[in-house]
C-alpha cells in the first residue's frame, strides 16, 4: 500500500508540475509582451495605474479569507471515501459563501473608488477616467464569485490542478492576444480592461463544464450543513494569513504610489513582474507537491516526513539559489534592453529584490507542511505580527528611503516572522520529535553556499556587459558550484533519488 501511495504521489506531482510549467510560460510571456506595448504606446504611468488598482483589489479580496485552501483540505477525506453527500454539502455551502464574498468585494470597491485620487502622488494619465477604469477592474475581480470559480477547489483537492492549468492556458493566450491587438491597433486601455472580463467569464464556464463532466453527482442545490467548528478556526487563521500576504504585496504598491507617484510604482512593478515570473516557476515545483505532502502526512510517520522535508529543502535551496544568482546578474542588463535606463532601479535595490526572492522561496517547502497540517490557527499571532510589522516598517522606512525602505521592510518581516516564527510553530506543533537545530544548520549551510555562489558569479558577470555571455555564465557556473558544494552533504543521495523518481531515471 505504501509503495502504491508513493507511486501515485509521484505521478500526480509530475502531471501537475508539467501542466503548471506550461501555464507558467504562457502567463509570463504574454503579459510581459502586453506590458511592453503599454509602456511604449500609452506610457509607464498606465502600468503604474494598473498596479495601483491591482493592489486595492488585493486588499478587497481579503474577504475571500483564504477560504479555498481550507475547503480543499476539508474535501480530501470525502473524496477519498467517495462520500458524495459530504462533497455536495461542502460545495453548496462554499457557493453561498462565495456569493457573499463577491458582494463584499463589490461594495468595498464602490466605497474605495472616491478615494483613489488621494492614493496617487502627482497627476494621472491624460484622457483617462480613473473611476470608470477602476470599476471595470472591480467587476473583473468580483464576477467570478457569482459564477463557478468555487468549483476549482474540487479539482485541486482531487489532484487535478492540471485541468485548471490547461483551461487557464487557453484563456490566457486568447485574452492576451486580444489585448495585444487592442493596444497596438486602437491604443485603447478601456478595451484592454474589458477583454479581461470576457476572459474571466469564459474561464468560469469552462471550469463549470469540466467539473460537471468529471463529477456528475455534483449538484447546485441548497445545503443546510453546518460548518464544522474546526473549519471555522481554519478560516480565521487563513484570513489572518491572507492579511499578512496582502500587507507584504499590495501595500508596497500603495505606499510607493502615495509617496513617490505612478512612475515610481511602474518602475517597481517592472522589477516585481520579473520577480513574480521567477517566483512562479519555482512555486510550480512546491505547489505541485501540495496534495502529495498532505497525503504523506496522513499515511506516513512524523520521522519519515521530517526526512522528506530535509530532502526537499536541499533540492529547493539549489533551485532558489540558482534563480537568485541569475536575478542578481541578469536583472539590470535585461531592464536596460527592455525599458531603458530611466525606468531602472539602483543596483542596490536590484540586489535587494534578489535577497527578497531567496528568503521567501526558502519558505516554500516548509509551507507545504504547514498547509498539510492545517496550522493556520496556530500561526494566527505570527501572521498578525508580520502584517503589523510589515505595514509599520513600510510606512516608516518607505517614508525615509522610498523603494529601498519598502524592500528592507519586506525582507526584515519575512526573516523574523515568516521564517523564524513559523518554523518554531511547525516544529512545536508537528515535528515535535525532530531536531530544529539540524534543520537550521542545514539551512544556514545552504545560505552560505548561496552567498558564495551568488557573490562569485555576480563579480564575474560585472566584468562583461553582454547579457548573452552573462546568461551563459549563469546557466553553467552556479550549477557546477552547487554540485561541488552539495555533493559531499549527507542528504545528497536521498535528495537526488527524488529527482530520479520524478524523471523516471533508474
């Protein structure tokens, strides 16, 4: 049974990972092209305006509470037992809650709309009605809650995220191509925004069709099932976690816009777009493991899962360190080619982005075990402290040092709260008999290795201005150095065994 479960977990992880990578490529390349067209046809302020709207809507989407994650975990057991009645009860309840959430988002957006000019330092783009444009973005953000987006959780819980990736890939291609022509031919940002709504509606219809075909027993009738007390705790914990995530991402744009203006937000947004692209490709690996880790926690011992955590952490440290090194070496020459010197951050701020990326990425694997054990409620105070500290430091440091202060605020709160404090809770609540000292010693060794690799490769790359030569160096040299540094480690054999199973290498 154990061998069968392990084989199934590997197969599901591979399937989700492959479809996720395809979707990642699509959702990265097309928006990048459209953002480039916006910058060169309408101006960088329009990308700053889009970033502002997205940040406001992220705050409003706090109403979703991270609800979908809690429901995913509540569906594992009834799906495994083919308990169709329980599945219907949970999904019917989720549908009603999503309708309520959609109403909150629309009402919150209407209340926030009159205050938009006060969030922008300087002037808005000429010939644009920010209220009308915001309402279009608001409608796109809220309409899914009244359609069928709630059904996505059923596919995720059943380890069929690949179906969602395929649907999203098709819609993303169609939407971005239409937006490309809307910008290039008509130079109309309103049309660009309206196309988003069309894509959202069609995507919801395709999800509904896929779920209906795969789960014919699912119906949309009313349910009087009460929400279990345990789930209520999970929802509160997830809501607080969502608040922490919002404070880390959305508030950055709001503060930069309010203190420095839309152009500064656009510059920050350009770098954040690249950061998000690299972050997303690494997240494909960890997110693909989500259901498998949850299953492993259910059927394997604490000691076995701790060994897996250490193995996965070694592999992910290599991936995260390599990507951080590439960012440090390629960010500036790429930005010079893409947007020009006037829309670039300083070398120091660019390096802070690479540090930001490495720190948050090193939490990826650990987070899968937090999710698998549903520890959101246990982490509620950590999330609240992180959110408050992040917001306070953003305001203070951002006021004195601008973008540099915002990045430093995020880095500090990630390290002290999201890394150290979350680790302490995980080991206190789940890995009770495991050595947190061993975990930290390995993490510290990985950090030293990354500092050596990144610092050495960065100094070498600074001797050339050719982005192509730098790219070649970043592909070969960091991986060679990591191989030399990691191969003597005690976990090398077990970690590489995981890679061989994923690649079907005997």
